[in-house]
C-alpha cells in the first residue's frame, strides 16, 4: 500500500492507493464510519464535545456517523486530528483489516 499525504495551500490532501494487485480490497464508507465511532468511544466523548472541538454541530456529526450524508474530507481530517490519529495510520489499519476479511 502506498500513502501520499501532501499539503497544498493549507489544505491537506490524502491519496491512498488501496491495492497493488488485481482484485484489491475495497474499503466501504461504513468501515470508516465504524472506525471513527470506535475512536470516539475509546476517548469516551459525546458528539457535542467532539463537535465543539472541531467546530461542527453535533447534529451534523450525527448525520455523518449514521451514514445519511457523506463526510467531507476536511471534517474527517479534523476528527483524526482531534483523536490524535495520523491519517496514514487510520487508513492503513482499515486497509489491513479489509484484507484480513477476504
């Protein structure tokens, strides 16, 4: 797996190639949401606390966590920063787990 994290005009761009081989793993949005929900549970914080910290309303975060709306990349990166998890580690763990389930 190859990760690229690049900053351009104060925006962090994360590009991830999920597989080097044919028929590679697909990471579903539900997997990312579940992982984020797990990080929140580990920190033992509610959506209101997280929302205040990253300046996103609690109900908006709830809609993202439920999968009703897609989460914008800047919000995902803010959440990872709040949980103190580097993006490349977060996505590598998801990728590795998706391979184990194959």
